[in-house]
C-alpha cells in the first residue's frame, strides 16, 4: 500500500481518513434536518464552518474511512471555552495519525486544504 500512497497520494493510506464529513443540525434536537459538508482535510472543514459563523457545538465532524466513519472528539476542534481552535490547534489533531501535528509536517499535504463541498 505504501507504493500506491507514494505514487498517488495520501488517499491510498488506509491509516488516515480519505475525507471528513461535517453534519450541522438545523434544529437543535433533530438529526433528521441537517446540512452536510465534505472536505479533503480536517482543517478545511473546520475553517470553512468557522468562516460561515457556524458554532462548533451545533456540528458533528466525522473521519470517513472505507466503509466506516468515526466521530471526531470535540476536543480536536474546540478550545476550553467551546470556540473553534486556530489552525495550529487543528494541526495537532493529526497526532492521531502519527504525524508531528504541525502545519509544516502534515499527513494531508497532497490534498486541497480549502475546498469544501
């Protein structure tokens, strides 16, 4: 698998998510009415939501792997007062994937850090 990753990028590394999914609850207690976004990187999704004025407590963010999704702990994207973490803080979430957790040493360098759909 490492050969495919070297040739075609991090999407072939099964140890890290291939995408991130943010699920925004339109009504506080409803899981039926949601607005969803997908991004190649964790920071792209978090920064997009922050720029739209969406509060972290109204969002659930998932790591998506082939055939499964795992909810990200809120501590990965919020500070002690429940606000969005700055970019450097979001990078520290990458420690989960064995990287240093810094912007300069990102496991997702080959992915688009801005595009969110």
